[in-house]
């Protein structure tokens, strides 16, 4: 078994850093494991919900036929599977709590360990500094010795030789001193590093054991649930085996059977001609008629036994009706048969005579009232069919036909004329009334529901013809100043009938007409698509602007593309013109601003402004997201901005923020690679860059590129290509490039080179920073469109810039 004590020494003594960071990575592993289990629980919960929904749908399948009982087996089995997965979700959530608890304990243990190994860290830093000083003193010692020998061979003066000897002796003493210091530091470092390495190994062993226990608990939980699911499937198989064809047939026969008695036997019977010749009892018929309206006549009839002579064409009267032959009155007395078709005690057949006459003008209401009463008695409980769709469906449900008739009867006074009452009955089909009837009906309508635009008793106007005359501009003046209620006003008996309200389609068309006329007569500054409109009319299509701003953050490590870390964020801002505030404040319910963000499939996360923006969470399309704004909150926010800066032409509102999914170095618009060569007296730096058009949906130029490279070691001189500027105070080199695009030299690829002369070298490789900006494009490719016709997009601005854009060797 490998040991940390034997494996983490090395020339540079960096083993302590590796072991310490490995301990910190243990907490990241714990967090990742918790996220993995949480994702698994989410999947199981979604599956459980789907299975529960499927079980409920099994109850909705047809219950007809012999297969119907099988659906109960499916339902029970599916519900049990859903409950098993729900139980797994519960156990996984408990396991997540254990993992999180262990992660919290890890953090505390790591803090304690950091304090305990601080002495090892100091020993490591001490030995590293002594090694560097020892290396310099050794080089200085060798240089002085060589210099002394050279002076001796060249025959220099004794004074120069003595001077060189003194320097050589001093260098020798310094060198020996650092050798002694190194020995002491080495002994201290080895002792502390051995203890620390063992401590780190113990921590890792405990961590791995705990993680294995968590994974084992996870696997046992899943195994247990799958065993339960297997038992459910076994139960389902057994239930289906027990549900035989014979049992299904038996259940169907027992539940839907119609009886076991078969038809009886019928024998042929001879005809009794003697009884048939004696006579047939006349059939008794009951007349149908309305009392008081139809005139009735009674005629005695008898039916003779049909024979060969009686089968003749019947006689007809003047109007074409057939006349039955009459029989003697005593025929009935000679019969001993009783008719089973008799409907009444009246044995005499009836004959009807109907006479239709035109209505005679008569001022008295006696005849009309009588007819009306008879009509009421006649129609009794007949259910009226729905009238022509003049009323809303909700009102048709509120007022049944019988209730409408009852209300109409009781709403009119007893001394009202009958013709008014009759008009009230015919109201749903009436198109013209006299003034007195209209007044009466208006009064009766006040007894109905006053809040409903078209209640019982209200005169319903006929549909407006398609060729309606256009309304002049003068009639539209003030349509926005005084809002007209949709419901008609209530009037008394003496007032004229109210003007019927416009239907919704007519109201919209009228306002649209006024809007078009208003737009035609409005100066261009109110609806301009150019600079900021300050004054807007209520009927104008309100302009808004949208800006997408994205930030590219990247970290490049040497020339290895796999080590590149990328994070791209963005935000969307809506800009309102100052004139729109007056429109919003003058309208208690301004039009809702709805917009749709498209091409969102590359976005990992979208966070709308919770105070101002609502979003539709039920959307299944990953490429688009719909949002709408809380106009009351937006109005309050814009008023606040206006008070802070009254002279502004536009006011910006942050709508949402988002994060773009990245694909490593392929998502960076400018790829970087750095190379350092550090010596005691010089430092060489090279920065390679390459324009990446594939990172953008629409390739655009990168402008105002600035590259900043910090160099330490006491720079005395700099040579660079292309020319750069050196800032001695900040100890940084600055390159500026106006623009990089596909049209640039070498397709946007190039190198920045510099050589620095040092006084106190060597330099330490540092992290360089890059800044640039790009207008007219985004890295995510998101687009926006407005939903509805109340607003229009006057401008959509896109840009992205660098955030923390760094490169290391």
C-alpha cells in the first residue's frame, strides 16, 4: 500500500500543497455526491408522479366488455409501483441530509487541521527560501574563487589578489552558513512533513470510508426498493394468472346477464270464425284539443264487421276529409266486448272542425287575455329551447326558461294591459316595440340582475350589419378622456330605453379606428422610431428598447485547452421612454408588456426580476420562454426613477439575468496561450491569441483589446513586438490592439512578444489579464420579440465584453 509519507517529497518540496488541496477536494466530492443523490431523487419523484397519473388514467378506460375487470389489476399494480418509487424518494432525501451533515463536519475538521499543520507550512516555506539563498551563495562562492585564481594566473598585483581573497573568504563563510541552515531546516521540515503527511493520509482514509458507507447505503436502498418492485410485478403476474378467461366470462354474465328464462312454446290455434262474424266493438278515440279555442262536434259512429261489400273507397267531405259511415245508436248495447283501446269514458267518436280567421281589430283586451291564459295552460311544463344567442352562457345558466317566464309574469302589475304582457313573453325574439312597451320592459329589467350587461328583461339589440357606416373623427373625440362603462345604465319607468352597449368586437374596432386616425394626426415625434420620444398619446403603439449585455469570464492554463475554465453570464434590460410614464399613470390598467425570449436552449439558468416580471414555468419548449411584466410595479419603479432624474429621456429596467452553457475553450471569443522563460537577468514572455468566430452566432469584431502582463524582478529595459508600454510604478506591460476579426491578418491570429532586462531576477510567472468589447452580437444567440400589439420594439442592442479574462502559464 502506498504511503503519503514516502510519496510527497520532491525537489521543490511541493508535497504539502498537494496534500492540503487534496483534503479540500474531499469536501467538493461530498457536495457533488449530495447533488448526484438529489438529482436521482428528482428523477424518481417525477417517475412516481407519472406512474400515479397512469394509474388514475386506468380508471378512465372503458368499463364495457369482458376485459373491464383487468383494468383494476393494472390500476392496483401501477399504484404500488408508484408508491415504491415515492418511498425511494423519501429514503434518498434522508440520505442527502446525512451527506450534508457529513459535509458540515468536514468543514470543521479541515479548519482544525489547517491550524494544526500551520507549522509544517512555515517549515516548508523556510526550507524553500533557504534553498534559494543557498543556491545564490553557492554561485557567488564559485564566482569569487574563480576570480581569485584568475588574478593569480594573470599576475595581478598583490593588493588585487588580497582583495579577491577577502571576497572569496566572505563568500565561503556565507556558503557554509547557508549549508548549516539548510541542514537544520531540512531536519525540522522532514520531521513535521512526516507527521503532516500521516495526518493527511488518516483524514483521507476516514473520508473514503465514510463516502463508501454512503454509496453502500445508496445501493442498498435502491436494491431494497427494486426488490419491492419485483414483488409487485410477481403479484401482478399472479393476479393475471388468476384472472382466467372463464372468470372474466363469469363476471360479465353475472353483472350484465338478462335472465335465464328462454322463450316459451307456442302452438298453432284455429280461427274462431263464429265469434268474428258476430261483431267488433267500436274503438273509442279521444279528441285532442285546447279548451275555448277549438270548436268540438259529437257524432255517433258505429263500426260494422268488414266483409267483401264493405271494402270500398270512403266518402269525403267538402274539405277532403274522409267520412266514416254512421251506425245505429243501439249497436253499443248489443255488444258484449270491451275495448282495451278506450281512452275515456266517452264512447262516442269525435270529429274536429278547425276554422282559422284573421285577427280582428279590437281595443278591448278581453279576447286577448283569454287567449293568453289558455296559452299558459296549454304550454304548462313545456321546456323552452335555448333562444337565439343574445345572452351570455353564464346568464343562460343563471336563469332557466321557467324562471324567465315566472319573472315576466310577476314583474308586470295586475292592471297592466295584456298586450304588454304578451310582448314580455316574446321578448327574446322582438325587434321593434312601441315607447310604452319599452318603458315597461326597462322597468322590469331593473328587477333582474343589475350588474349583468344583458339580464332578463333587457332589450337586446339586433346584430349590427356588416356594412355599418363609419364614425366620423369628431364623434371619437373624448373616447379616451371619459371611459364609458360596458354595462348600460339603469333607468326608471319614465326614462327612454337605454342605448344598447357595443359588443366587444365593435368596441375594439371603434377604438382601433380612433387609434388609426389619432396616429395619422399625431406628430412624428410621438411615434418616432429614432431618438427618445418624450410625449406619447394614449392610442400610440408604445415604443420600448431592449439591450442584451453579456460578460465572458475565462481562465487559460498554459497551452492545454482542456484546462480552460469558462463562465458566460448576461442580462436583459428594457428601456422605456420618459413619455410613457404619463401614459401609464393616466391609465389605471395599462396594457401588459409581454415578451418572448427565443433561442434559450443554450442557457443553463434564467433568473427573472421577481419584483417586476412573471414567467410561465409550465412551458415545455426549451428554445423559448415567455414572460410578462407587472405593470403596476413597473409604473411605480419608473415614477421613482423619474423623480431621481427628471431630465432623462429613457429609463432602464433590469428584466432578467441568465447564464450561458459553455463548452470549454470553444466558447471563448479569443483563445489565449502564454509562455514564460525566466532567467536571473532576463525574462521572455510570449502571448499567442486566436480569434474564435464559432463562439458567436454572428461573428463580430473584437475592439479595444488590452493585454496587461505584470513582470517583477526589477525591470530595467523592455523590448516588445508589437510595441508595448511599460508602467514602472505598476510593473506591468500594456499592449493595445484596435480590433481583431476574421478579416484581420492570419484570420485574427497573432503573438505578443517581449523581453525584459532584470536587476533583481529571476521573475516569477504571473497571471495576465485581457480586456475587449464587441458590439452587435452575443455569445448566447438569444433573441427577443414582443407578444401583442400594444408595444413595439424600437431598438434591440447586443454586446458582450470581458469580465475576468485571464491566462497563466
